[in-house]
């Protein structure tokens, strides 16, 4: 009986690990509805460096610009492949606000290739 439980646990943990290794890290804050349109797009790209993790703060609207549309959603797409695992954190603003601050980080010794899309209702 114990060996069946152990085997089940082992198979479940292997499946969970393989799922994490295969999936990219995409995230959406808010809801993208049928009347939402992309109002801005940012690209974050850094090459891999052996000793560092990359960290970048992305602000919307950019410095010197003003936003007249309220954000309905923000979508972050990880284009770096299956094993890079860059991730994003919403620090300020976001859906329901006119601005946002997003922190993009990479894993150690991994490159970052992300696209950030900002949506608003028309």
C-alpha cells in the first residue's frame, strides 16, 4: 500500500515539474474585452549574463507623456522560450488607473525577452 502511494506521489510530482519546465510565464492583469484595443506596447530585451539577474522598471506612460485613457488590462508575454522564466510584477497602477509601473526580472544567467501590452476601452 505504501509503495502505491509513493509511486502515485512520484508520478504526480514529475508531471508537475515537467509542466513548470515547459510553460512560459505570461500574465494578464484585468480583463481584455471585445471593445478593448492596444494603446501602447513595450519591449524588454536583455542578453544572458553569467553573473547577474536583469531587473528593469517599465513605466506607462513614458516620462514626458500623459495618458488620457484609463487602462482596462495589461498583458505581459514571455517570448524568451520555454526555459528562460522571466517574470513581471505590477508595482503601481494598472487596470482602472491611468498609469502603471511594472518590474520585469530574469532568472540568474538567463536572457529576458518580454512584450508588455496596454489595453483601453474605446
